[in-house]
């Protein structure tokens, strides 16, 4: 009787062990994973949280892209899975035999990768380590899954991954991180654009604990802005503000600042009862498009070479500075 009971218990243990292994395997391939830590030959590789998206003309950062490296398993047959890594400006894939405890490279298809430069040198170093020294030469090894955390690799070269959340990939809103305003202007006057379906929220600190209303009068400091919807909040874009102490035009004076036609196709006319001293035009990223010294009551700007869109005119008169938007058709 004791022998029969002992054998029965061994049989149950075998079932539970096999079920546990199958659960681990199913957890591995049915989830998408996000890299949290990368170790190459025993060295932890610095992993920047963001990627600077740089304007090639001005060499200024326009937005911050979330540095998310995502693993996805796609089944090809009973045991062969295509393992794909996707990350900013790069991707890689290979085919593996997946067992209950390990994955091993398969000859089902070759390792492939593609990459382009982000011009962010810190991120490029990390990307190169991942593609060339982890995803590329990795031939397989053991994996463990503990509390929804995946360890994949060998003793000295491995990645630690958590469950992927799409909200982690939401980039910052679009805007120039250095902008100039005049005394008395507000956060709402800063040129920052959210993606379609998103709204903006401003903060006074990088930890996003002190929320600011859009009508906050700015000072010469750095503010942080995120885009959000009901499901996700982006990483913040830091915007450093400088202040021009020139007084702004009041409402009555602004009403006398005429810009026509608006919208326009080829040229716009600008007039003011007193002298116009200088005009600067910016796009919606805050990048300066043109500057013109005037010293007259009327002038004309040629905009035929500009792309269609919305532009900001900062017009300095002998009575103060006025800002207006125009539309280029």
C-alpha cells in the first residue's frame, strides 16, 4: 500500500512538473517582452531611457522617443518560433526551437537585422551592443520566468525582460526644447504639438509631481510637458524657456497689427501704424524659419518656398512685441 501511494505521488509530481514547464513555455511565447537590463560578457550595458530625435538642419532635439526594445514570438510550426526584436531605428529576428526550459537557434531561417542611425550617440552605443553582441551571436540558452520577469541568455550574456506595455512606447510631444518668449506670456504660448487624439499637461518638475495650468506665466526655467489620453501618458519633453524683456503689445495694439492674406500662398503683407522693426518666423517645432529687419510701417514676406502648415510670426514694433499665427496653403 505504501509503495502504491509513493508511486502515485511520484506520478502526480511528474504531472505538476510537466504542467509547470508547459506554463512557462506558454508564458514565454504568448507574451511580448520589454528589455529592462542587458548584460554582455558580465558587463551591464548602460541603457538610456530615451532617444533624442534630432533635426538635421538645426541640430536640435525635436522630441524624445521612448527607448523600448520589444521581443515577440511568432510560431512557424510545432516547436519553431520566429523571435523578433524591435527597437528605435533597428530590428532583428531569428528562428529558434522552443522547449519548456530553453530556446536554441534553428536552421529554419537566417538571422536578419536592419538598422539606421538615430544621430543620438549614447543610444547608438546601446543599440550596437544589443544587435551585435546579444541578438546577433546569441545561439540559445536557458530561460527562466519568475513573477512575469524573463531572464534569457547564458551565465554571462543575458537580458532581463518584463511584460511589454504599449504605453511604455508613447513618445514625448513634438517641440523645440529651447524656446524664447516675452515677459508675461504663458505656457500655452510655447509651441508644442501633441499627437492626434492626445492632450498636453505641463509640470514644474522632471518627476511630474507639480502640475501647472496652461495659463501659467512663464519664467526663465525648464518646464516638462507630456501628452496623454485616457489610457497612456508619454515620457516628458523638457522645454527650457528664455525670456525677452521686451514689453508685449496690448489687445488694442494687436488689433492694429494687420497680416493679410491669411491663409496665404505666395506672400503676406504686414502693416502697423508705427514702425515695424523686426520680424521672425517660426514653425510649430519652434525652429526659426526666417528673420527680417524692416524699420517701416509696411512690409511683405515671401513665403512661396515654405511647406504648407501653420507658422508663428513674432513682430517687434517700436511699441512692443506682438505674436500671430499664419497659415501657408
